[in-house]
């Protein structure tokens, strides 16, 4: 017997029929003798409905009250799922974040979990009940209702799994796992049976939006094995999907686990900046002050004691960034500011590259053979990213997917 | 400065516009220097929507989970109203029943309030905030969410007013007070400025459905002055409506405060029951066992050592009652069971009748003059009820309304 925490997202509980189907699945796990704790999101569409109600009153609703409002979404789901379980003769009990003391800080709308009191849940589990907990929500020290921000239910599930020392935290969603790359771009993409936390973090932040990145960090920190599964497949308890866990010595490592990419990139370059200490801070300071998140940063020293400085941002921030940079360029006496919104980032990710030389050169060679011009390069311990022209995205991803042996046939 | 608890029902908060209008009204009271605690119901239609969701899962949803589900209705309203207040620069804070420890017993779906911890609310009031509390809900000793049953928000408001020793508990609804009788039957009916708890209890239970009867009992028990007002009239803080409070010595008592009536009556009679000790119990026992509520009960001793036994019930229970009575009649050797569903009950209510003789005879004389045949009579200290044929309802109510000087002109 093991203790499993399962999380079902908004589409998985999006209708009464879907909720009934989740109940069937949960009972399947119970019948195999497992203890089960369920974390659910609001029914799909419900959070948006509530946000619209709030916006009809105030474009910028008070954060504390927005949390009180939004928390009702998950509360509806826990009640309905518990009813569906009880109807099938499965003892169940629902709890709001408040009731099981999911204690968070007081940052309304994006609170962070501080602590969970697992006593009440353990007692129910020991009495043979399935426990259904509202995801996405908690309470601060003085009992105010808080929410964790969009996608926070994944984090709720992982935090509960950590507090209960669960054997596994299963995240049910509308895809059946993590793929080597987006199957819409590369039909040969295959599902990964296993991936490490670090790889998943690189994949997630690079655009494979299967899991909330905070939940993966959390799982990694507390060593909670995470599994991504589909709630839309045949009811049953076959353990498939993708397991995300720590790297194990005996694991046979693939060189590369996957190819991630991001279409929403734009870059801004300041040319001919008089080189002096602190220039990077002077350029990036005003950008950070405007709450624009910078991704890749590259600085080359030119021959004439000036430097060229380039960084990438989200395309939505392009116009604002360009304006700020032109202002800064005047102050610094830089020659020119240019930019480009027709770029994308393609990354290869894999813990295997730590112990294998030549991965980068294989990547660059593959792209060169296809005639793809690389605009920027950035590397980390388990990832190499390149920026290329938008039009080369699909070509680049497919070529790399094949070159690193990720296709299903290989 | 006084402390006022105001309750707004479902239609008073039925839309964003209505909620904004409530906010304006509350701010008017604040500006007069009063401390204000607001109790709200779910937006009209919301509770039904939630019940339908539950019924789609199970015709008889688990009571505990139904409470978790229904409690979200009021939680949405408290958040929206607090946002509307804050938007207007009025500091406000919302609380669920759970958060302000409205402690109830554990009878899900119709819990009774046991205790309220007023500390948190007092603190907010002292800091100049308006406190917005979810009506209809509480929590039991172990922290389970409970609801008080339909109309429970009135009771929440009165209980809060009692706990806070408020100066007045104002119930805002879609009528502007308690009338001498239903104005749809008697256009000359006038609004009462004042009525006692006892009179209101008799009026409410007899069909003037302005207030939840439990809330009146509660107010009476704790001496909370209750005021019924319309939330649909011009925004402003004129104290109108009907005040419901204890009888005061110096109050000039009208003989009769109002004429109540009930259209949903039916009666069942058992004729020729051999008279013996315990016969009433033998007849009414099986009725009570079937959860049928009996209203008036009359027993006459006939000359031949048999008795005739009549009682009234709700029309919905008529068929069931008749069947049970026929069964019982066989066992007791009674002659016959008859019944009638075309009857109504008309009552005159007033604390003044305690000290004035002749009220009953005026009533009977008035009805006789109009040719109305009285089928049953029942009296209490402050009320006289008669059962008459359905077709005489309007005639009886109008004649009595005039006879006791209740018309607007008098």
C-alpha cells in the first residue's frame, strides 16, 4: 500500500461527467489498496467567470477580496467530487485550504505555501477515507484566504505530497506526459518515461507548458516523485505518463532528453556602447525597473573600446524595451539601438550532456547543414539554447530531434 | 454613533448593479457615523444553480458536501460587496462564517448557531472598517462547514447583532416592511411602524413571509431590535420600514395588528371514533411518524360516546394523511374519514387582544354579516384563527381588515 496524491486540473473536472470520471479513476486506485489524497482546480471556465464578476465592479479589485472570490471555484469542485465518490460508496471528505491549514505568506493572488498541518488529513486517511483538498488556495497567519496564482494547484498537490511524505504525486492533465518536443511540430516526438527535475525545469521554462514550474522546484526541493498523466485516457490505474524525479546513478542517461523552443522571443541590441565598468547595470537597470523580464544576455567587446549589448525579452515587452533602451543609449552615448521580433529560441536539454563532450558541436553542425544561421548562443550545465530566425523554427527543431536520436523509430 | 447590523437578501445583491447600490447605501450609514456590519445572502439564482450541479451528481447529495458547495454562494457576494466598498474608498473586510467562528451544531443543511466569536469583527470595527459577513453559514466544533437552511441569513444577522450587542438589526428585502395584511388582497393595507416579536411570529407562521421565523425567535430571545426595510427604495438612510421589538408599556397598542391568512390548508376528519383515553395519540401518532406537520387540532365529544376528530395540514400532505387516517380508522373502529382541500385559514393577530374583551365576537359577527360560514376555530393568547371555505378568503380578509380599523384611511 502506498500513499498517492493526485491532482486534477480544470479541464479534468470541467463538467459533471468529467468529475464522475475522476471519481471512477480514484476508486480504481483505492481498490488497489492505495491511500489517496486528491487536489482539484476550479472547473474550467469558472475562474474566468469569477474574474469577470470582479472586473465588473473594479478593474483592479482589492487583492484580498479577489482571493476570497476566487477560492470559491475550487470549493465547488471539492464538494462535487466528494459527492460523486460517496455516491459510489467510497467514503470521502472535502477540505478547503483554510480547513487543512495550508498556511501561506500574505501576498494575495500569488501567495507561497509556508506550512501544511497534515494531522486532519492523516486521520481521515487512517479511517479509510479519500481526502479531497481545494488546490490553489490557503490562508495566511491571521486566517485570511490567499491564493497561489494561476496554476497554483500543481504546487498545492506537491506541497501536500511533501507534507504527507507521499510515495508519488500524480498530476492529471490533458496530455499523457512530457514529450521529447512538441508533437505538433515533430510528429515523431515520443513520450519520455522519465526525466529529472532539472531537465523538467529547463523544459518547462522553455515552453513545454505541462507543469507549473514552481511545483517542479517544490518537488525537487522535497524529493517528491512527480508523475504527469492524462485524465482523458481509459479509466484505470496503469502507471504510465512521465515520471519526474531526481537523477539516479544507475539510470541509463540519454544524451539529450528533449528539444524545447519558445516562439515569443524578441531581442534588443545596443551597438557601440562606450565600454566602462558597470555598463551592464546601467543598461539593464531601467529594464528591470519596468518589471520586464530579461532572458538571454550577451555582451561582445568590439575593437574600438566600445561594446555591443544584446538581450532577449518576451515579444509583448518589445516596444517598451526599445523605448527604454533608446533613452538609455542617449545617456550612455551609444551609437545605435536595433531590435528584432522575428526570432525564436531553440534549446536542447539533457543531464547527459554533462558527461559527454561534443554535444554543442553536433547541435551547431546540424543547424549549419540545414542552412540555419545562429544569432545568439547561451549555455548552461544541462542545456544549450540558440536564437534563430523565426522562419527556421520547425526546420531546426525537426533536424535536432532526429540528430539526437529522439524520434520514435530510433 | 451606534452599531448596526444590516442584512441584504438574494434579490438585494442579485447583480453587480444591485451590489453597487448596496455599497452606496452602506456608505451613507457610515457617513452618519455609524459602525456597520453587513450580512449577505448568495446572489439570487446562485443557490439554485449550485443545488442543480449537486443534483446532477446525486439526487440526495451528502449533506456535509452540499454545505461545502452551497457556502460558496455567500462567499462570492461578500467578496464582491467588499470590492465595491473599497472602490468607493470605504475600508471593508469580508469574512466567511468559518473565519469569524460562527459556530453551529453539526446538523448539516439546517444547523443552529451555538456561538459567535466577535473579537475579530470588533477589532475591524474599531479600526474603522465595514465588516461583511457571509450569511447562512457557519462551522461546527470540528471545523466542518455547515449551513443554516434556506433563509438562514436572517438568523445569521440576528445572531451577529446579539453577539455584538448591536443597536439594531436591519433586514433589507424587496418589500418595505410588514403590512396589516397582504396588499394584493387588500389594497388599503398599511405598513406597520411597529410590531412586537410575538405578533411577528404569529404573522410569519401564518403566511406573511417577510422574515425567517427562526430569526424572529432569536431576536426575541436576545432582545435584538429588528427592522424590515426595502433595499429597492431611494438610497439613503431614512429609518422607515417596520420595527419589530419587545412590547413596551408605554406603547399605544392597537387592538389588532394584522390579518394573516394561509391558502395551503387542508383538513381531515375522523367521524364516530369510539371515545377512549389516548385516542388523540393513536390518531396523530401515525401522522407524526410520517413527518407530516399538523396545524390546528379539534376534537368534539359526540353524544353517543364517540368523538369526532379534525386536524389541518398542508395541502401537499393531504393524500398521504387521508390514506393514513383510513388505516387508523379501521383499527379504531371509527365510522368514517372525510376531508377537504378547499379550505383556508384566516387569523387576526394582536397583543392588544389580551386586554380587550369582545375581539372574538367582533370577528365572528363580521364574518356572519358577510355570510361566511366558519368551519373551525382556534385561539391563542394573541391570535384567533378561523378556517373557512377557500372561496371566502378575500371577502373575509377585507371585511376583518375594515372591521378592526386597519385600513389606511382610518
